[in-house]
C-alpha cells in the first residue's frame, strides 16, 4: 500500500475505504492566555469559569474553592470584569485587543515563512476561542506531522506555560496518530527579547516631554505559595529586569520590579504594583513610566489595570505625569522575537526559507 504524495493531499493508490491523508508539514501554534468572546455577562461567565476552574491557576482544593467560585465569584465578577473589558474592547473588530494582536502575530509569522509551503502557522487561546484542541486538529488535518507549540509567556510559570502544555498533551492523549511535538521554553533572557524590550523603552523615552523619575517593570503576579513550591517565575522576572537594567544602564533604584493582578486573600509576589505606584506618588515622584515585560500583547491587565487604574492611582496621590509603555504586541520588535525563537526551535525539523 502506497502512501499519499506529500503535497497532493489525495489518496494515491490507497484503497477507496481509506480517507485522504496529508503529511510532511510542520505546524507552529502560537498560544496566548485567552479572552472572552464578548463583555456581556454570559460570555464573561463562560470565560471566567474555564479560567478559574483550572487547577494550575487556582491550586486550592476543589472542596474549598468551588463553593467560593460558584457561590460568590462567578455571581459577582462577570459583571465587574465585563465593564472593564468594555473600556478596552476593539469595537471595530468586536473582539478583545489580545485576540486582535495574537491573530496579527500569527499572520505576520506566516508571512515571514511564506516561501516555505511546508510550514503552517496558526494561533489559539488557552481559555476561550479558538481552542488549542481545535487548532491542533486543524494543523493535523492540513498535514502537520510536526508541531511547535509556542506559549506566548516570556517567563515560565506553572499557571501559564505549563497549563498550555497540559492542554496540548490532553489533546494528544486522545489521538491514534500523534504528531511529533516541541514546546518552546521560556525566553525571559533571550537576547532578541531583551533587545526588543530595550528598543521599545528607548523609543518611548525619547518621545516623552518629561523623563520619568522612576520606571516600573510590572509583571503579572502569582501567589507566593506557588513560588515557595518551586515555580521559577519570580526568578525569571527578576532576571529579565536585571538584563534590561544592565543593557539600558539604569540603576536598581531607577528601574523597579513589581507584580500586579493579585486575586483572593493569600499573599502574592511583592512588591505590589498598585501599592508601589501609590507610595511613589505620595513620596513626591511626579513623573512615572510603567511597562509590562511579562505580557507579549496588551490586554485587560495592561490597558485597563495599568494604563487606566495605575494612572488614576498615581494622579490621585500627587503624581503629575504617568506614561504607560505598550507591550511588544505585533510591532517589528515583537515579531522579531517571535520569529527568532521559532526559527531556533525548528532546527533539525525544517530549514525555513529566508
């Protein structure tokens, strides 16, 4: 029995009862955290339920957590989060900025590899749509025997990178014919990533009328207990800031590492971004800049929590000028990072055409 030809996608001399089989291609799947389909209560409830029932995100025992989640959180938070999403929503495309940027990143990466027809690029969300399983199924159907999974988190955490990988392997466990899979590791200290952050900082600082007296590198937080159990996230964040500080020639006092977006009653990684912004303003700092090195794309946590809420906190406590510096997003600098990392991980599988 002969195998289907590589590029035809037809059955060749296979018996009629066998379906057409495509093969010989390499897939790249960019995966970001996730997004609701809308900011209405139903969409928010569906998204938050999927997110907050992930045991990698909330590690409390279900017997303790689920009564709180279903009895309180999911009755209150959808409305509050929906109102916040509405303020940053991409109304033209009727989607969140995270979906807009992630799609654009995938499209630009596909263009970069367009000369090699054996490379297929797609994108997915860990929570919400498009799902990881649906995109993996699509890549396989299009002949991808090898798939590179790219969790778009520069710094590794079990609550981000690991849960993407969990979902990938959950899909693979159900497959008769598994593709070969590579999962891209953290790139928190990758030269291309550090250079992109510094280039973005330099461009932003050069356009400011008032040089900030302090700059905060604000990362998404995790509970302190996760760090104490061995999660390397805190170390990765600190190293990213240190490398940026060294490359830019900043002092330790000028570029500060903070952590945002804490949730629930337990202690999270400190110092907290909101409390630090408040204290700096109260201590007399008049000009402040904040950027988010841990986010590959702008989203609710950057556009609303930092650019809006952070600014309000700073101004209310005596600050005068607040600068939010956007994430790498789908900028040339950001795309250079993604393409550089993907090309490196393809080695031994395929030689992408320049």
